[in-house]
């Protein structure tokens, strides 16, 4: 019997520590499949972040560094500049990338750093128990917006793909999601492109993946997927925001 | 012995770093160390190295973390307020056991303070400015020649012990121009099998300061303490000046302050106050061995360009055997030879 489907080589055997129904697991798998398919497992260096993705160094079976909160793009810059022939990626959540790490991501993009950023946006701080994120949508209830996010109190959600695509230094920016099989296939294609560009020596490349957080949103996984479609897609439209390779 | 060349302190840092095999520099502009990044921006590309001006001190220290993880010799430089911003990153670097060199060309604080030289970051440097139980190797130069020597030593010790080292100078040394001998030093760079280079032909490597299990984290801390004990035993450095059998009084001063203190020792001897000097070169580990024999010493005077920080380590080293007095100036002012003499006469 020929084995035609199995674990990606670039994932370790360690079981994911994510909550049931969380889509981080799908995204980890897609990144690992892409690393396998592009044959870059032995040259890849990943940079984890702080939040639910903090243990990514245990799950990806490639060389990994863990960065302090928000600073993964700076750590990745240090690694890539020191070892330009390696393929360097970060895996960051929305609290990490769009709040405390805003300066680092903006300037990594402005410098056209030849790195790949996987940006998981689930509109909430999951690891710390469900506080408002910079990407929390208007009206969304969280631990720190118990009456719902309002323009008066907390202002508007931050749209990172739109912001970063406005910088001359960004090369490829796409927003995807993983809440249906068709979307998963599109997400994988985007992630592959974001790594392919780096292999070709082009930067800066980012894929924003809209993700669910059933635990902190307080709903079952399937309902969370519907909630994402109804509440996040209108605020964070999917699509390619920048693709210099297709000019 | 090579030919002596004239060099400014800040440029000497850069020259020494390159000769030590440092090929990555990440920094953010701040006075009074601006000549150093300007020097490295010119020199690094010529030796195939990386010079990158970061968007912030925080980004710079995290780029340093990244480059050190990747196994190269890397340095950052700043001055006091900027070093405060780097503290979180330094704690992570210590936790992840990465060899890096951090230069602090100190200015006076607190807050924005002023750009004049100071020694008021002593506590922050030697007691651990960031969170957690960690230590930095801290080296204090007092001449431009020693800038060269201690930058090289800093890189070598950082690699030897897999730990961050800090080069702690005062603003005036950065601006001082003196003849130096570059000698025929060869950097001692060990293999780094732990570095992130891509996992070809081996298991993956991980660089992290996260140990979520308290028992594992305690074990990690105990390992760090073992390493620090070894450094404390092996790496105490100091200079003695006229600390001979005749000496009855002892001045303790480090860095550029020790140059003024040396003049005060000479003047004091001329007027019959038999004085000697201990100049700590390693501030951590503190050279407590220098204080082993104090049997002829009546009093110790600690002189600092601060309101009294190193004096605490002198008191710990002396442990009550001899009274320890203090004289210091703050805010970018420095104690003069006459002021030190006056204090000696007063405590005599």
C-alpha cells in the first residue's frame, strides 16, 4: 500500500496545544505543507511570537527562535541579515503584530525585508483570556469590552493588510481565511506564494489569515466559523492587496 | 608591538569590534555615541558585514537577538535612555543564553537628563536592568587603548560563556582621542552548534527563553547561576595604582573617573597622605578579590560620577573591615582632583 497522505515533515509529532476548533492548527499545517513542498525544511528558520502562537517552536520541525511580544519581525530581520541564504518566517497573532509590534512590522515592510510573515487575525487576545485586540470589530464583546467595542471608547479595528500594502517596501500581501475547504486551498496558495517570493529574493511578504477563537468568542467551532464570515469578512475583505510579481 | 595610531574612543569601539570578527551592528541614533554608528556604517560594508539603523532601540536589541541566534558576532550601541529601552531584550538574550556585546556610552539621568558623561547606569548594568535573575558581564574602560582591549575581551567572554556582555563607558571616553596599538589579536570564536542555521543534517535547534514548567525553569535558573559563579571566579579584573605596603588610604574609582582619581593619589602622596587606588575593570563580576588584603588601610574613599552606586559593591567586598566613605557628583559633573583631595583631608 502506498501512503498518499500523512503528517507534513515540517511538523513535529507533538500534539497541538490549541483549543478545540481553533483554526491555528489548520494554519500551522498549511505552513508546514508549503515548507515541505518547496523543499526548504533544511534552510527554514522560523520566529515564534507571544500569544497563542507562543509554542510554534515546538510544532514546526525547523530551526526556531522565540521572540518577545511584537518583536518577531525585528528578530527575523537580525536572522535574515546575518544569514541571507536561509528562508526566514515569522508566525504572529493580531495582538502581537497589530498592537505592541506595530512599529516592527511597519518598518520590516518599509525596509523590504526578505522575510515571510504569517499573520493570524482572530480579532481577540486568546492566550490571556479574551481581551480586546486591535482587530476586534465594532460591537464585539470581549473581556475588556463587555458592552461591545465602540467608536467612542476604543476606536476602529486596525486593517494591517491595507496599511502595509500602502508601503513601497511591501512585495506581496494577501488576506485569506480557513473557514471552508475552498478558503483553505486559497490560503495555502497564498502562503506558498509568500515563501516562493522570498526564495526568489523578494520582500516583504505577508499573508493575513482570518482565524476563529471559539473559546474566547464563547461559541462552538462551527458557529465561530459562521461568526467570522458574518462579522469579520465585511471589515477585513479577503483578497490580494499587493503583488509586485504580477505587475 | 605594532605602530601606534591616534583614535577617538567611539571609533575605537568600531575598529575593535570589526577586528573581533563582529559582522552585524544594529542601533538607533543617540548622543553621545553617534560617531560609532557613523564609523560602522562606513566600515561594515567594506568587510562584508551588516550595518542597519533600526526604527527603535527596542527593534535594534531584538535584531541583535536574531543575529546572535543565527550564530554571528553582533553588537549594538546606545546611551543611557536607549539602554533603558533595550532592557526587555537584554533579559531575553540572557535567558536564551546568547552571546552579544552591548555598548553603553553613558550620559547623565534620570529621564532625558543631559548628554554630559556620567556613571549613573552602574546599578542598571551590574544588578540586572531587566526582569529575572540574570547577570551581564560588565567591562569599564579608562583609556582608548582599553576600549580596544575590552571590546575584544567582551566579545570573547560573551562567546565563552554564552551570555550578554556590556561595555560600560562614559560619554567623555567616546570623545577622547589617544594613541592606540591594535596589536596582533586574533578573535577566539568557538563553534556554535546550537545556532539557527537551518536543520540540514541534524535535529532542529531552538533559541528561546521560555520554560513554561516551573521545575524546568528553576533548573534553567540554577544552570545560569552555575555559569555566573564560574564567571565570578574566573573573570574579576582590576588595576592597582600605588596600592603598596605604605598605603593607608585607598581610593576606588572606575572608568574615566579613575584617571582623575590617579592624579588625586599622586597629589595626596605629595602632601603626605599615603594613598593608593583600586580601579575595577570588570564591574560584574565585581573584583572583590582586590580587597582581600586591607590590613594597612585606615579608610576607603569611593569616588563616582553618580550619587553613589558602585560604593555599595565596595561595602559588600570590604564587609565592614574598613570604613568606606563616598564622594560623587551628578548630572554630568565630575569630581575634580581638588575636590577628591579635600575629601581625603576631611576623612583622614
